[in-house]
């Protein structure tokens, strides 16, 4: 197991794992949309075997990633040990619960040829609320950093995470409504019947989900701006005429997939036939997975240039966390009450993604804040261009300094208040001064 964890510290091997996650989530989330109306659109033993394979693969990948992240923060001093430990306990509890539920579903399908829908709802609620909770904490940290440094890129990160939280939570009422009207036990049914039998959401649910049309453009543009900022050092290397067309393609792709979802946009019958074909809908359905590769590769590129193993691991964690979040975030996907329940395995990565982003981003910021040589290495490695890592590190450094100053100030005020209220003995004064000096010395040692 240790040798497997060590391989993730290599950017190329991490990219292989990212590719596995992308392929697995694409097939799992789009399986029904791709194969309905075909010979493979009626569930059978092959479908069940494929779902079991996905569940086993997801459980192995999740276990490896949880151990990899835990091992990384345990062996590095970032001042975030307590937060990371609590996040690890909470995330691992949720993840192993979800995996247990998935295998309970598999057991029911083998024994009873059906499964209880409450298991599906349990996976949906656990993964969505866990991810939203951790991302809310991460959003708060970026807002806190922005207030300290007034750096726009930090504010953009906070906005992106807030929008993602909204997209995650707004999916819950839609899925709940869909499953509420299903039978208690989900059994085999052909995919064409599943799709045509989708229940039209109520007016309240439709209104809530309609807000997604306003949130998605904000996330698309903001994410593209941040991704481009990570690649900007390559402008001088390949030239502006090559750089900007390359980085603009993902933005155009995302905008196109967003606009084409509007049923009123296209009225020409031949175009409608093309846009609503299974092949074209598949390309639209994997837009999150494709676009997230843009971010993941950016973080891996920076990790490849960093020599320090702990910092490299944090960047790899950020990269895998980013790809896991965008590949598992499926706002509005109907989650057909299918047998077997394709789409649920993808949600295994949703809760895990928030934890990995938390550790990767806060860990790297704390590491940069405490190591001046690493800050110089980042600037040098990125050809002198300031990047998000240095800004996060500076913000975290200012937060720690502010925390130390406030602590010492509170100590001083407490001492002054005691002087005014009582007349301490000479021995008590010596003890108080010794405590303050020891605290200052310990804080200075931490900074070094």
C-alpha cells in the first residue's frame, strides 16, 4: 500500500489516476443516456457486472486517496493538523458509509433482483451535504484571505465555491421529488421507459432549479479566468497567437454546452435532430469532466516544477480534488431509478473532492506562508509571474501574524487590567512576565 501511495507523488502517475476517475465517472453517469433505445438498453447480468466493477474500483480509489492525503498532512507541519484531522474523520466516515450502502445495494440486487430506493437517497444526501459543508469552510477561508490582501483572484475562488455549493444543494430537491414518486423497491426496467417516465418537477422545484441558469455562467467564466491565470507563464514561451486560441477553446465549449440546453434557441428541425441526438447529448453531458481537465493539468504542471515533496503532494491533491469535484457534480441529472443504479458510483467522489481541496489548498497556503525559500522557488519556477499559490501563502502568513499579534495584545490587556484592579505580589508579576515571554518565544519559533 505504501508503494502505491508513493507513486501518487509522481505527476505522471497522478495524471493516470485522474484519467481513470474521468473515464469511470463519464461511463457511469452517461451510461443510460448513451444506451437507451439500443440493444444494450435492457438491464441484464452484464450491466450488473459493470456496476459492481465500478463500485469496487471506486472503493479502491477512494481508500488510496484518503490514505494519501492523510499521510501527506501528517508528515508536514502546516499548523492545520487539528482541522485536517477532524476533516479526515468526518470525510472518511461519510465515504465508507456511502461505500457500505453501495455494496448493500449490490447485495440486494443479487439476492432480491431489486433494491430499496432509500439507499439511493442516502447516497445522494450524504455526498451532497458533505461536499457542501467542506466547500463552505473553504469559501470562508478564501473570503478571509481576500479581506487581508484584497487580491481579486482569491475572491474569485470564493465566488466559484459558493456557486458550486448552490449547484450541489439545488439538485437535492429535484432528486428527492423524482425518487419520492418511485416504488419503494427499484427493479429492472428498460432505459427507454425510464427516460420517458421521468416525472415533471413541481413549479416550486422548477423555479429553484431554474436559478441554475444564472449561476452556471458565473462559474464558467470565473473558472476559466483562474485556469488561464495558472497558464499565463506560458504566454512568452509559445506566443500570444498560439496561447489565447488554445485557452479559449474550453471557454467556448462550456458556453456552447450551456446555451444549447435552451430548448428555444434552435428551431430548425435538422439542427434539432442533431443537437438532441444521443451522440451530441453525450458531448454535452461530459462538459464538466472535459473542462475540469484544464484545471487539473494546470495544478499538475506547477507540481512538476516544485522540488519539495510535501508541496508537490499538496498540489497533486488539489489537482485530483478539482477533477473529482467537477466530474461528480451533476446538477439536474435525473438519476433515473435504474437497475442497476448507474450514476451513484460517481457521487462517491463528490464528498471526497471537498476534503481533498480543503487539504490541498489550505495545506499549500500554510506551507508557503512558513517557508520563504519555497516562496522564492514558486516565483522562480513560474518565470517570475505571481500566481495563486504565492497569494494564498501571503494571505495565510498575514492571518497567522494577525493571530499572534492579537493574542499578545490580549495578554497585555489582561495584564494591565489586573494591575488596575489588584496589587499583585512581586512573585505574581514575575510569573506573568515569564508566561508572556515564553508565549512570544514559542510563536517566533513557529514562524521560523
